């Protein structure tokens, strides 16, 4: 079973139910991909990217690992999210997204 770590950055005025839903989505994603979720790292606005750096260190210390994010924008605090994802993939870290991407131009 692969080891997984979750990460997300809180946004301004994020409510407790939103935080719980984001955590649940990461847990569900880990389960759906047969991963053992070890930890979820959560950055506050004022501390970012401290927890992201801790998550990245944990990923580099383990074998056969997965990083679960709501979406790639949560990597932006550490630089270009696409480049960071490519670097992680090159380092044998699979990156999974726990949220379904919203389509541009759709309204509810």
C-alpha cells in the first residue's frame, strides 16, 4: 500500500465546514486510490508555505508516496505549480487531486 500525504492552504474566511469538507475529500481520495494517509498538512494564510515545506520533506523521506491536493493552485506558494508537479513526478511522487476541476464558463 502506498503512503499518502495531504496538503492544502486555507483561504481567507474559510469556515470550519469548508475545512472539514476539504479534509474529507483528501481522506476519500486516499481511500479510493488504495493509499494509507499518514498526515494532512494545512497552511494558514499567514504561515504559508511552512506546512507545504514540511509536507515536501515528508514526501522525500518516504518511498512509494503520493501527495493529495485539492488542486494544483495549492502549490503556488512554493513557485510555479506545474513545474513543482513535474519535479515531484520526476522524484517518483504521484500527485493526486481531490477536487473535481470546475469548467470555465459554467454557471450554477
